C-alpha cells in the first residue's frame, strides 16, 4: 500500500469512528429518556396506589418520589372515588457533546379507584 492510500484509509476510519461515537451517544440519550419515562410511570402508579389505600397526600408523594427521577413534579387529585396522579420531568442530555439539544418532557398519569371512605 502506498503512503497516500494509507492516509486515505486512516481518514476514512477516523470519520467512521466519529460517526459511530455520535450514534452511540445518541442511543445513550434515548436510553436516558426511556428510563425517565419508565420511572415516571412507576412513580405515578406508586403514588396513586398509596392514595387509594387512604394514605395522606404527603405520604403518598413520598412513596412515589422513591421511584421518580430527580426533579420530578407531582400533581395529585383525590375525589369522586378516584385518585389521579400526574408525574412529569424534563430530561436534559448529560453528555457534553449533546448538551445543546433541548430537553425532553416526559410524563405519566395514573388513575385508580379509591377504597370506600377514602376522599378528601
């Protein structure tokens, strides 16, 4: 192989590796968003289940916060035989290369019937 051909192969490998790294970082970002979504679903479900049992709103939120992503916001409504919980969080990229991307808002909602006599 001539020196010129060797240089072209090296450049092609460098470009390919850069592209591969960008794709992998993108996949990590998608994994982080999906993970936050799953945690929001779990937090909404756990909080709603606690409210349905008759726990106070503060105790139910504390239970949901254990499975929620950091910075999650809770909206709770109890009445008419139902407990409704909405959990949302904005997920920002943590990888410096992707830091210019906008955050993604993920959210979940859980509605459960409350036990008889549970109403605020």
